């Protein structure tokens, strides 16, 4: 079949589910991944023929896209701040909002390329935050925790594949009291923060395919992770250490109040690229 005919089939089958631009980007990602073809091939070679064998993974992917499976899980990878990372259903697909959080930390810590800093990422998932920080702050020592063994396995592979050294620890922040022997300079986390009432705004892709463990919190205690992380940060950060959090945009005030109640200083809120209140930074000072 001609490659452009396959593209037309993608549009016909998916245009009622996804915006047209998104269908185009799925198609280009798929031909790049399975056929090693660049996106401009269609313009250069409009009559390119694809063999039966080559078209098979494309049509398999099409069937999965119709079931709202995220394209990143289908091809098993994504890009986060110039890093290629593997992803699967055991980890959240890294979001551009989280890139903003990482950029904030890099901006603040770039003096001496992060020399001698000790950074801890709580709930690392694919490892995206920890790996991006270690890459951009090569002087820093980065440690990452997750409760999921499967997430940690993937995060380790991602670190190795990108030539980055990180210490990974399996631990549940909700039941974790161990103190680090060396005090930390930075604690960062993007913990679960989606409540039942937030689900109506979320796409089926996320709700049906991404890991519940990484996303959801009970409506009656939506800041449960933030409470634990704040206590942990107070116990393990240096004086003048920094805590960075990705937050639920609808809980920005509550999240801020929680840090104030725990005596964090210089609390700063930032919006993400979509204009939503998405990140908090706070300092310890004692
Ligand atoms: N930002 C994610 C979403 O909207 C949620 C991430 C999280 O719960 N930490 O799907």
C-alpha cells in the first residue's frame, strides 16, 4: 500500500477521536519508530510503497490508538528535555509541565553545575526528573525513590541508557521514616495529586492507561503525599535547603498553606506553560 494511503486511513479512523494535528504527530512518530522514515518522506516521495510486513505494526498501532492507548506506550518511548526515555504502563508518561519544574531547579542550581549538591527525587517513576537533573547538573549527586519495583527497573534502564549515575531506592514515602546520613540540598517530587472530582477533565488516554498508583489520591485527603514529603524534607534538608513540588492546580492555595503551617520560608508559586498554578518552591531555614 502507498504510505500516503495509510496516512489517509489513520485520519479517517482517528479524526473523530483526536484533533487532526495529533493524528499527524502519531503517524509521524510511528513511521519513524517502525519504518525509520523521517516525517518529510511523504513530501519527497509521495508514491512510497510500504510492504505488507512493514504496514502491519502501523495498523496494530492504529487499533490501539482507537482504544485510547497513548502513543508513547505503543512505541515504548518518549522525549523529556532532550532525553529519550523508555516508558510503559508502570510509569506516568512525563509531561511538559514537569519539564518546567526541572528547568526551575536547574536555573537555581546551575552555579558550578550543581557541584556537591545532594538531590532527592521522591516518586521518580520513569526517572525523568532525576535523570534530567543529573544530566544538567553533573556535579550533583542524585538519589531517587519509588514504591514501585517495576518503575524502578525502568528508571534504572533509563539512567543507564543515558549514561547517568543515580542511586535508586525502593521506598514508600507514606511509610518511610529513614533519615539520610548526609543532609540534602534539594528535595523534589511530582507525587499523585488527582482527585475523583478532577477526573472529569482528564482524557480517556490517561484514565484508562496510565498507572493509578502514580496519579490518584482520595478526595478526603488529597494532600496526603505533600504532608509526608514536607515532613520528610524538614527532617532531611540542610538549613536553607530547597523543596520543589509539582501540584494540583486546584489545590495551589491549600498546598501553599500546608508548607506555611510547617514553617517553610520563601514559598513561591509558579504557573506551567498552560497558565495553571503548577509548582511550588520553598526553603527551610534553621
Ligand atoms: N499532571 C498529571 C495529569 O494531569 C498528574 C500527575 C500527578 O498526579 N502527579 O495527568
